[in-house]
C-alpha cells in the first residue's frame, strides 16, 4: 500500500446463527478454522497488505473475541474494540464508528490469506 490508509474496520458483531451449534459456545469471529480463530486469517491478510491498526466493531460475546485475540500483538496488528451497547442489526456496527472521511473505506473480500502466526 503506497501512501494509503493503514487502518481497517471489521464488523464482527453477528451472532452467527447459521453456524450454530458452533456459535453457541463462542463468538463467530473466533470459531476455530484449522486451529486458528477464523478472524486471525483476516487479520493476517490485512497485515500482509500493510494494515497495522484494526478496529473490531463487536456486540455478541465480545469477551470471547477479546480473550482469543487480545490486543492483536501476537498477530502483528493493533486491535481496538468498539462495542455496541445493544445489537444494531446487519452492518449496524458501522454506526458506532468515527464519522471522519478517513474512517470510511470500501471493502473487498479475499479468497485466500496467509496462515496466522
């Protein structure tokens, strides 16, 4: 990334109802995939592209996410948490984020990512 933002926002507040029963005991972002929390793969991909500061917008089982990922140091990123007081619905976590133009960005989905460290 040349001269671009080095920050990202991940909406990670869903209950993961389509993944039940896996999400009855843990938050969807930390359901293990090959012995790593699912979200660790996304964080590794962001890190590989020069993103070092990530905000997680959470609402469901936030303590699970914090316990699994902490401050992100062992994954090579800085993690910050924005917690919804009450669930705001699909994409609702974006309403809790700063409104500066720098905080807004477009999103893309990657189909392959590095293995988390």
